C-alpha cells in the first residue's frame, strides 16, 4: 500500500530564471494552477493523502499554498463564481496532510530523497517531480503495478536518441507489455553511450531499502548524488522495474514544454466549459 508521496522541490530551477529567482519552479502556474497542484491531484487519484516536501531556501510559497488563506476566503465570500475557483483547493487542503523537510545543500535528487527519510520511515513511497506534468493518472498505474511486483518502479518513456543526455536511461528485459526488468541504468548518457532510448521521467515508487543504498551512493554525474545510481544498485541486489506508462508527459521544467502544457490544458478547460454550456 502506497500511502505517502514525496515531492523533491529544493532545486534552483535555473532553466526558468529569472522567474525562479524568488518563487519555486513548482509554483509556476499552468493556466490557473501551480505545477505542484497537478502533482497532488494525480497522487490523490492513486489513493495518496499524505505528502512530504523537500524544500529549500525561498520555497515558502509552497507551504502557504497548501494552507488556508482566511483573508482571501473572506474577501470572495458571497461571490459564487470566485468561491468555485477555490473550492477544490480547499477540499484538497482539508483532506490531505503536508509535511516539510529542508535540504540544506543541493547535492542532487538522490540526496533530496534521502533527506525525506524522516518523513517516510520504513514504508514504500511515491516520488513526484512536479515539473513533469502528466496526464493519464500515471501514479495510479504505477501503484497497481507495485501491488503486483512489490519492488521499486520508475516511469519511462521513449525519447529521441539525441535527447538521452537529459535523462536517466534504462536497459532491461521486457517481462510484460511495457514492463521492463532493469539491468542497466545510466544518468544523462551521451547518445552514443546510452543503453537504449527509454528515459526515466519524474514518477517513482521506491521501497525503503533505497535509503541505505543512498547513504552509500557517491556523487556521480554532475557531482550530484543520483537516484539513478542508487536504483541501479537496488536492481543488482533484487529487482527494479521500468514501466512504460500510458498517457502524456509535459516537461514543464523547460520553457517549450511549459508552453505546450499551457496550451494543452487551456484548450481542454475551454472545451469542458463549452460542453457544460
Ligand atoms: P532538476 O534536474 O530539474 O533541477 O531537478 P532543477 O534545479 O529543479 O532545475 P534546473 O535544471 O536548474 O532548471 C529534478 C528534481 O529534483 C529536485 C528538483 O527540485 C526537481 O524537482 N532536486 C534536485 C532537489 O530537490 N534537490 C537537489 O539537490 C536537486
């Protein structure tokens, strides 16, 4: 049973400067909801109500967003259309719990996940990188798979070979349609060194033995502690699955992906509104 979801959100978001100078990348809105909101909704659909955030300096906007805003609520009282805009968010805040830990030094995604250990304890957990905005309930698909295999799972998708240097890339044996038993993983390989074109995207389910492995994982690519290196170790000791999810991912950590997502979700909302009329 996966009860908790961790959002590593301590990175600097340098591809989005200057916007990310004072607000976290996870708070950038796609249409009218910040990225973090989409991630929480996806996890909610997978039955998860407990959330842990790895934050850093200048990330307090996340905590404020996931709390009541009495002054705002008061000021829109009586305006049905405006109350409706806040309705789902208030319900989400009521139903979920949010805890926070600070990563004091940005030593990489693996290190951020290790920093979340006190929030997770000895339980399997999900990890969402909110800048990968997914459509198609990807976490729900992964939770289902976890209930069958009871091992760590990474979401993967095919990317053009020339883009492998942006991702962790896996190789493995396809044991079911779209389900790969991983036997190799490389962080951001140059295309000529990539073991395949199956790239890891920002959705993980991890078993808690990953923490001990992370404690022993040395800095890798870019001088950072990489979750990819720890997962390869876990795969060698047991089993890690790469899952080719059904759905669509938008890379909202890049300006192009962010604009694509904005257009996509805007058109979707407009279509829904028109069909409701
Ligand atoms: P990214 O590689 O996207 O880095 O991190 P970034 O800093 O967010 O963005 P750019 O590349 O500078 O534009 C992947 C995820 O890991 C988190 C980030 O917040 C993001 O969700 N992360 C990364 C941490 O929490 N801590 C770290 O030390 C590094």
